[in-house]
C-alpha cells in the first residue's frame, strides 16, 4: 500500500489542540449538507416515482428493536465502531491509495478525482439510493477534513458526532 501512496504517507493518529473543534464544525457542515441534499433527493424521488423512498434497512431494524441492550449496542456501533472502521477504510486506505496512485502532473484534479471516487464508493456501500447524494457530500466533507488536519482521528470524531446526531433524531422521530 505504501508504494501506491505518497512518500510522506501517514495515517495521522493524532489529535491537536483544535481537532475536536474542527471535528464538531465539519460534523455540523456535513449534517446541514446531508439534510438539504437528503430533502432534495427524497423530494425528487417522490416527484419521479410518486412514493417516498424507504429508509435504510438498518434504521428500520434499530427503530423496531425492543430491547434496550440491543439499542445501546446499535448506538455504540453507529457512533463508535462504524466511524472508526469506515474512516480507516475509506479515508486512510481507499482515498489515500487512489490519490497516491494517480499521476502527480495534475495533482489537484487527481486529488478531486480520488475524493469523488472514494465518496461514490462510500455512498454506494450504504445501499440506499435516496441517501446516495447526501452520503456522497458527507464523504467529501470528511475527506476535506482529513486533508485539512492531516489526522484521521478528527474525521473519525466528526463522523461519530454526525452519526450521534442522526441517532438522536431517529429516536426523537
């Protein structure tokens, strides 16, 4: 993997003084983008098909869980495990690998292409057509955060905050 990546490759397992503040800021940006884009994409799907798109299957399972322990385990999975695994896979491995394997002649366009390809895969893996555009945007925000801070810890925190707020909204609904 190091051969495909840039020579200065580091995962960035650190959290500097402004890391938590940046994570919170970018989580809020991601939430705002996902709500706006989610509304627009759901409205578009409704206008085309006449039906509201179904929620992600995992949300239906979570809402249907009767056991408090199952719900707590699900919240832990959504807020801690998923952000950790997804950020390591999508930002550290896939994005950095793609970015490092593209020609250096056009560095910025290649960086954007790597970010777009990674975000498309990230959104597709969540297997919900109505959520594709919002998840693509969230992924782009997380990549920007990773690039800006140089730390994978900050996008992990931001992703966790993003998921925590979404879980809270699901519980309130």
